[in-house]
């Protein structure tokens, strides 16, 4: 099994008015992102509001996308959960379905736990799944999870489970930390969560990008990645994708992504979020649309 590489947008989740998942809209968006150049889809993560979904719903997203024609090998589902059994269940389901791998959060309720405790959690997840096909991409987002993956912990897990620990998504927003992951573990697929650092990260050996704003700008990010991974540069494209990333992140991230998608698809299901997240109000949408970089992409086809 080859490592994931390239652009893997973290797929946003559309909800109907009753907050049930709109699987038809999700399939259409998934297919559109692949058509725009994404190599695969990082589903059931932060942008997907995954921790606001039940276990049955998370399994259902995997199954429905595959049944709807999205190749299983194009999916990288988030399977993190505080309970070991839940993480085992989701990881086993994704692996059995043929997913490229799983994105695994550290257990995120108890704070200040030692690396040994997190290592034991991962060990029990791997042993519980009991499938040699399992590939784990560690999900590093300490500002949300309250825990992260230290260099020492990653090194120990990699030694204990060679081939299973396949990579890491770094959503910390800490470029020196991202650089340390890339340089310390050249054999792991390291994905920055922001396209703003790609011209620095790819030449160092980063595998690609898993960015929330790829939901609305996949084509240009994918084209920039292709140029960089071929050894080229494109300062103008880098400036454009960075400008959009910075514009969107000046506002609530997930509500802003969904507001842009609602306009692009002319479909109100994209405006809905599950509590505690809230949709942008009219003033918030006006401020978002006043961003020049957002205006520039609003004419892109769905």
C-alpha cells in the first residue's frame, strides 16, 4: 500500500434543516473535489464536524460515499475517539472498507497525560483493529484536542509499529513544528493543514496538504502542489492561495467554508451546522464576502 500524497481536502458535511446528514449533497461535493484535482478526501475530521456525529453516522458517511462511487482508496477517515473501543470500531470499519488509512486524534478529554498513556492508547487501537492493512495518520491539532503528538512519541510508535504509522496531519499552525515533523521523519507522509506554507514545506519533503479551504479552492491548490512536487515554483499561485486562506481564517473557519459552499452550490443545506457551531449571521456573511480573495473565488463553478 502506497502512502497518501497530494491534496486531500477535509470534506465538509452538509446538513438538512433537521440536522440529518444530506448524503446526496455530500457525494456531489466529494466528486467535485476529485474532479478539481484532489487526490483523495480526508473525511470525518474537524471541518467535517465529526465529533458532532454519532458513531453510526460516521460509519454511514464512509459507506455512503463508497456506495455512491467514491473509491474507498480515496478516503482517509478520521477515527479518533476518547473511548478506545469507539476508535477501534471506526478504524476497523474504515480499514475493512478499503480506506487509504485513518486519521487518528490522541484521546482528547483528559489533559496533561503522559506520552506513555497516549502510546498505550494507540497500541490498543492497533491491536483491537487487528488488520495488517491498517495505516494510521496521526492527527496533530493540540489547540483543539488539548493533546498532541511529540517527536519522541512518534518515534517510539514508528519503531513499535513499522508500516502502520504512515504519516501525520499537522493542524497546529506552528510552522517550526511542522518543519520538525518533516525533517525528523522523512519516511512519514507529513501533511501541513495550511496551503500557505506549501512552497516551503514541499521542497523539504512534505507529502501534500489537508486544508479546510481546499473545500472551496481545490483546483488552484492542487495545481500549485503539482508544480511544487515536480520541482517547480509559482510565487503568484502561492500568493493567491495564501490570500484566500488568510481571508477565510479571519472569520469562523467552518461556518465560513459552509457559507461559501452554500452560495457556490445554491443549496441552503451547506449553511447548516450542528451545535455548538453556529452559521454566520447576515453581518458575518457580509464581512466574509467583503474579503477580496473570497469574492475572487465566488464565481467558480460548482
